[in-house]
């Protein structure tokens, strides 16, 4: 351990050393009192520190890093407001089952706890607890090693999630003997141990699948996270069962795979009689497993690491408790007993062909001004040639439409609004994907969604990351033609109609493009990707194109008032 003198060290050094010992290579954060020296020491010790402009963005980056690397992503925040900004991302990580640790400095305990009014006073530990898997405060410098190890273990094992570590300023600045500090550190062994399913549970599931007439596999982002790609592919291909990827599981098997039921989604859900859920929850994104989205007598088999998930919605006929790698390896051994009837596959293929033809027609329409589908056709054509590109996607219409049009062929290359359907993850996720992989990233953003994290363009340029931001700009939240019958102010859904987002990035030395046609967009994207530098393409989209809340219009209560 390095230190300012031969025999002494301090909380900053101990914290960095503890992270390093547990395989952490990058810290995402925003510095300030009292954590700045953690970032300085981290850099001196060979870790990467990526400094952001807002803590939520740093936190979202850490969460995405956790999903992409299967190691907890680390977010560093300052006390009180900085901590709260980061907490949004920590809560989002927990909701999405991404491993993440937020380390925050905090103010003087003896002043905060008596509420005497300190600089950035807040009971951060209490605030973090409801939104995390675990929250701890470190009260002595010699406990930092234990706390980091516990945080890494809890964030990674079982259902992954967010852990909060509160380190008061006084503890960070505390000095201790370097040898004793070294002895206090721990390395977590096998942070997420395999959890093998019981043979009886495997038999029960196989029996159900073997008797199914219309079986379906649903792959969720838990399956992508588990990195059980080979076992999943072997099971799907050797049984012939059609599969449906949830959005962040796209690419686990290529979207163009003949067994993909993605383009016959509603038919597959409504008619499946036995469904194998692999790392996908029966939450709102899957209609809670209920009719009318699903058949009333569908039987669910659920592979999950968290027993509390089972039976949380529809009844689970065959629970498969365990880690996806172990469960799918067992199921892949039993594929000779299971064959999906060809009539079911033919039925889905016929619907897929019909839906694909309808989509091709929509994508092929030449409209002026450009509509979402025209822009997405251009993006699809470029991305089809570049499977290594990571795709980040958020917005309402920009999310719903891009998810269906942009095919993925490589696992864990799509990051989006996720379980909450949240806006604001865009630049944080894009930065993490670029930093962790070194590969190019295209962030497909609605103009409203982009605004939540837009200032991180400066971060993208400062680190000169290969990120291309594509803003699908229809001039509003949902759409840009909202007349306001109630006031002379712009309507609640209106944004600046002629905004030129491309000019924002030029302020920081990146390259801006302005595209009004699919041809211009395609050329700009090819050029931007070839440059391997930061770019932003502002795409002029017809302001009348777009639906309120995208595919979620039905979630708006109607009420008796007027809706613009
Ligand atoms: P999606 O939104 O793509 O449907 P969800 O986030 O709803 O996916 O579901 C992910 C599920 O995967 C969670 O219930 C989580 O407990 C589970 N999970 C995550 N990692 C593993 C793993 N290694 N093994 C088993 N289950 C996992």
C-alpha cells in the first residue's frame, strides 16, 4: 500500500486499495468535498476515474458497467445533494438487477445526527436504505476493507443490485498504520457463487416442456447478464422452441434467427401454453402474466435466482431456482426429451412474415419531412453492417420504434430504459459502454430524453469517446405540434421547435451533423462511426409524428379534464 509516509496511510488510500483488491478498474463519479482525493488516489494507483457533470449520469454509467462486466460498477458522490442525485441511479440499478456500489462522502456525524446544521447535512444512510439491497456506514478507517468486501459480495451475489456505502469525511481523512491497514483488507472469493437447481425441479420443468403444444422461451436481461449464451443457444436450437427476447436480451440469439418470435410477439404470448421464463420477470412489461396478453391457462416455468420473484404475479407451475448458467446447462442436457411441434413454429413464422412485410412497407415510405420510420431505416441500414456497435436507446416513440426496427446480433450490446421505463440513462449508459468495451456506441435518443443527460456531451468529448448521439428531434415530449388551448405559454409537451442539438457538441470540440432526410442521416452516421470520435446527429423529424407516451398511451388516466 502506498502512503504519504513509510508507515502511515489514510482512508482515501485504504478505500482505493480495497476496491483494487476486488477487481475494480474504473470509478464513475463527480468529485467535491470530501471525496476528491479518492479520485486522485485512484488515478495514482492505476484505476480509471471518469468524471461526470451530474451524479445521476455517473451513477447510470456505473450501473451499466455492472450489467456489462458482471462486476459492481462504482459511483463516487459528494454529500447530501450529490448523494441524492446518485441515489436515483442506485435505485434504478437495484430495480434492473444490476450490480452497483455508490460510495458517498458525508458530513460530520456529530453535527448531522444532532441536526445542528452542517455543510450538506443529510442522514444519507437512512435515505439510501429503502432503495438499495443494503446500505452501510463506515465509522472507522480500519473497517473500510470489510465494508467494501461486503458491498461487492451483496451487489454481485443472488439477485444483483445496488449497495450504498457511506464514508464520513472524518473517516476518509483518518490516518492509520499502513501494515495494519493492509491486514484489514479483504478480497471476496467467488462473488456470485453458482446455485445449482434441484434435480426434481429440472424434471418438473422438462415434463411440462415435453408435453407442450405451443411452448415459448422468453429471454430477459437477467439471461443476458448471466453470460450463459452457449447453454441458452444449445437449449433453444436443440428443442426448436420459439424464443422472444426482452429488449435488453436482444442479440443473445440474433434477431434474425429463424426461431425468433419477436415479430409475432402478441400471437406468441396469447397462444403459448407452456412458457420458460429465463431471467425475465412477469412484471408490467409482460402484462403480469395475465389474460388478455396471455392465454388464461398458460403454464409458466421460471428460471430465477431470487425465490421471492416466484409467484409474485401469475402462478409458477415449475420454479427453477438457481443461477441461469447452471439451470440452462442442466436443461441443455435434456433437449432430446423436448421438441416444439412444427405446426406452432409454422403459425408463428406465417405471422412473422406478414408483420415483417407490413414493417418493410412503413420503413420504405419516402416522406418529407422525415418521419421516425424513415430515420430508423437509415440507422438500421448502417448498424446492420456494424454488429460490434453498442446501441443505447431511450425516449417514448424513439424507444418503442427503434426497439422493433434495430436488430441486434451480439449479446449485451443493447442498453435501454429498462424496468422503470426511465428517461435520463442515455449519456451515462453510452459513456460506460464506450469506456468498458472500447467499441463504438450509438445512442438513439428522443429529443426530450436526451435533455436529461445532455451536458455529458462534454464528458464524452473530454475523454474523446467513440459515441455517436442520434437525436430524433420532433420538437417535443412525444410530438412537437402541441398547440396550447389553455395559455400563451408553450404547451406542456412542446420543446424548442427548431432546436439544433448538433451545435451543442461543437462547443466541446465534437462533430455535429444535421440530417433532414434518411440519406443524409445514413451518410452522417457512417462518417461519424468511421471517425471513432464524439459526434451528434440532429435528425429533423416531422413534429406531427409521435404518439403520446409511445406504446404506453393506455397508462395515462383519462380524467374529466381536457388532454391536449
Ligand atoms: P426483463 O426486463 O428483460 O424482462 P427483468 O429485469 O425483469 O428482465 O428480470 C431479470 C431477472 O433475472 C430478475 O428476476 C433477476 O432476479 C434474474 N437474474 C439476474 N441474474 C440472474 C442469474 N445469474 N441467474 C438467475 N437469475 C438471474
